[in-house]
């Protein structure tokens, strides 16, 4: 994705923010990241498995 135009700053910043220090993902990146397949020009598919508790609103 970062190879696409408009993501130059993100590409430069990403290595400076490891998930171990990220406020969103540091408590369980394995459960919070989708698996992404495909290519930017051809289309991307994201898959994420999650649990939904019965009765949750």
C-alpha cells in the first residue's frame, strides 16, 4: 500500500512506531490485525476473525 502515491509520509513514519508502543495495537496485535491479500492495483481483501458475545449490544 505504501508504494502508492500519497503514502510517502506514512511509509517514512511506519518504522518509527512499532506495535509494541502503539496505543491501539500494543495489547494484542495478533487479535486486532486483519490478514490482507491481493495487490493495490488489482484489489485487496482483508479478513479478520472476531468473537461476538451473546447479548452484546
